[in-house]
């Protein structure tokens, strides 16, 4: 007989004892918004960004100079999520590739 250990989880999906490194660039997805942490925001000095999604790899690309406005590190992205069928929520680490931030959702 195989047993699986129960690990309580917070609402954001992380295990209760897990801490995230706040000095790494990351984004948080919720039902209506995308929040860019301080370290990821440092890559963009502009008030507007570009959002793109690759459905084959489930990757969000965030780039400078688009038409989506950042308001206090938050992007109201409900339309973006709805257009691409994104239902994931929680914290995702990002990496810098060719001047864009990439966040893999899987």
C-alpha cells in the first residue's frame, strides 16, 4: 500500500512552510490581474508594457513599449487572460530573454 503525505497549502498554492525569494523577478497571477514584483519591474522603466502568450509552451512574455498600462506594479489583465484562456493563478518566476520577461505557467 502506498501512502501520500498531506501538505497543507495556502490559497496561493504554495506549501505552508515554503518561502519565496523576494529578490528574484517574479509575477503573480490572479483572476483579474497580473502583479509584477519590484525586481521584475526594474527591467521596465516605462509605464506601459506588452503582453504576449505562447499557447504551445504556456509562456507569458512581458516586454517594454506596449499598450498595456502598469499601475502601481499591477496590470489589469482580465481581457488578456480571457482572450488566451489562462486560468493559472499564483506566483511564477520569470527569466530575462532578449529584453523580455518570460514566465512559464506549467
